[in-house]
């Protein structure tokens, strides 16, 4: 993986989100964090992604956690495992989670392994920010 970054917490969406004191009503802003890995997500780079996203999630209030795979060209089994672990940690921390725009080979990998059934997959970042945790177009 060449690089990745986490979008600032000032990014908001109007999707329903569980908060620490209850549920945010529809139409209310919910914090959203978008992780943007770039390059290959493989045995050499995947653990860095897990370390950084784990640190980034620490102390953040529940909101929407989006993993944008649009710039990931290759993912091996270690990368797939780290993606799954990252999404599970975000979900366990109370975040609604979704994947964004995986390229066709990665979309197929997510479908074949069942991950696309366990997590929402949006085709674009705009769609994910608009719909948040609402169902998206199937990842097929």
C-alpha cells in the first residue's frame, strides 16, 4: 500500500447513527470517518492499515466508518483479513460500517468470501455519505 489517509471528523452525513446517548434522528448530522487506502493491500502493507485505523477509532464517538477501496488495485488474503478485522473493530466500537467502490477484482473477492453480504458496499463515496448505513447496490 503506497499511502492512506483518514478524512477529518468534520465530515458529516444525514444518515441515522447510534450515538453514545441514544440514536441520532434521521436528518441529524452524524460523524463519518473515511479511510482511503491506496495501492496494494497485501501482507506487506495490511498491518499498517489495521494499526492506523485502530488508533484512529480510539476515542471517536460512534458514527459512520467508511473504508474506501476505490484506489486499492490488489488485495491478498492478509489484506482481506485486515479489512474484515478493521470493519469488525469499527462495528464493535458502535460505528455503522460500509465499504466504498471496490474495483471489479476486489468486488468479486468480497462477494465470493461473503464479506459483501456482511457489510454494505457503496459504488461511490457520495452514495455512501448520502445513504450512510442504508442498504446500497449489491456488490455482485
